[in-house]
């Protein structure tokens, strides 16, 4: 009997040392939760996990965060695979490429959890009152929500205007104090110099984009009107001028004695013209 009793005890110990269940009650799995063991307490409890149909990022809160807060990557936690996150505000003070998504559940400073990039989030305020700030908006089901450019961590149904970032991150599925949103935090918008065929260097007031066909790139240039000066050193009654101004410029001509001369102007193209005069002479043509 002692031998049998020892084997029974060993069999029970295998489970006792691995899992300890306490106060197990009926659970309705409406939030795709699963049983997970807490290695600290030894207890097994229902825990919300990253599930199919959602794209999550594992994060560490660098400040107190509530479910529904918009966050950005402010750092990384070494080899843990977690991203440090803080509340995001779309007022052009934080690079939009650092935007991560929307916090799934309340996190205290230093706690780990998840941010949703694609998926749904239930049980948050979706009437337009704000998560922790009083934003004073009225949201309706179907409203597109943007990252707020006024309140850090909040969303708004009012599209921000330049130079603030326009980041549509969600839309309202169910309105209410325990509402639901669909999250699609991947359309971050662009700055003009992020386009593949645009190169902007030290922009200044009044500049415009002009196309350089030799490099197939748009560049910022001064808004000063383009001009060209043609010197006709050989006397002729017809001057053919290739100016490459990409427009039909006005023409002013002076001869070698600095007298203004009038001739017939024919624009062959936006980059070339012909001047015809009654007599041959040399001089200068100013095109602008």
C-alpha cells in the first residue's frame, strides 16, 4: 500500500507543481481570451492575448495609458522584443513614422501589454467625450477617427489641417460609453519630400517644385522668374535662339550701339524662338 500511495502522490505532484487553479468560474470567451499561467503566483487566469484577425505590437508603457489611447514608439526595451510607447499627438512635433497604434487595455507606467495596429477594440468611450481628456466632440457610428492634433493620446473626428499630420487610425463601429472601433493604424500620410521622385533641400518661403528631366526628379527652386540672355556676336537679320526656359518669354533687343530694336518674334516651341529683322546687325536679346 505504501508503494501505491507514493505513486499516487507523485502523479498528483506533477500537476500541483505545474498548475494551480483557484476560484475557477464559468467564463464567456467573447474577447478571445485564453488561460495563461502567471509564473509569479502560480495561478492560471483568463488573459487577453494577441489573436487571429488582429495585428498587435508588444509594448511597454512609459506613462499611464488607457485602452483607446494612441501611442508612438519612443524607444525599445533591449532584447525583450517590446517597444516603449508614449501618447502620440499629431501636431507635427513627432515623426508620424513612429506611430504604433492604439492601446488595447489599461497600462500603468512600466507595465507591458499590446497596441493594436489592425483589428477591433471594444469597451471604450466612442461618443466623442475623450478617453482621459475632455475633447467635446460628437461622434457617430461610421465616423472616421484621426489621431488628435490637440490632445495627446486622443482621437478626433475632425481632420487636422497642415502642417499638422493627417493620420486616419480608426472608425466608429458602435457608439457609446462602452463602444467599439475598427482600427487601421497604417495610413500615416506623407511629407512632400518623402515621395520617391521629389528632392527637397532646405526649403525657403516662395519656392516652387520644378522638374529636372535629366534626373527625373522634382526639386525645390526659387520662385524668381526664369530668364535668358542671348549674345548675337555675328551680324545677321535672323537670330535663332534656343533658351530652354520651358515657356514663351518676352523679348527685348538692343544692338551693339545700345539702341533698342524691334523685330518679328516667332516662338518655335517653349524652348526656342526666332527673331527676324529688316537689316543685319549684332547685339543682345534679353528673354524673361
